[in-house]
């Protein structure tokens, strides 16, 4: 599927607890086809290109189409940190802050893996 090019306005930018950023984008009224394509992307990894101009030229579109979003996501360590943050958010287990929780949990993982090493 080719991408959808939408003239848009950035309506809001906010930081989240896990240091990710949420961007709220507003568009003009969309055709049923474009709206359907857009809704089909909900909860899917996508590439977003933001340009402060009225039009995007073909060279830019060609570059965007070459990007594989599957390999542009979070690294394994970023994914682990995000999962640990969600767990901390659900149950702080007596820890005062996330950094202390993170260090404790990753140290337990490291120590567990070290026991698997043949010496």
C-alpha cells in the first residue's frame, strides 16, 4: 500500500511519562477512501513525514516510500524499558521512582542470565 498524503495542521504536542511524544494532527475533511485508508492504520507502525510547506515533491515521496517502518521502531532495549515502565505503572512494588525500579529489575535479569553462562 502506498502512503496517504494529507495536508494537516499540528494541533498539539505532548510528552508522555515514558519520554515518548504524542502528536495530535488535524486534517481537512477526507474522502471515504482516504478516511478508510487512514483508519486501517490504527495501531499499526507507520512512517510520518512532516514538512512545513504546501507540497511534497516526488523526490521526497520516493525517499519516504523506501523507509521500512518495521525496522524504524524501538530498539530491543527501548522495548524492554517501555515494558518495565508499564509494569512499574501498574505496581510500584514499593519503589519510589522508575529509575530505581528499572535498575533493580534489569539487575535481576542480568544476574539470572549470568547463571546460564558456562564457566
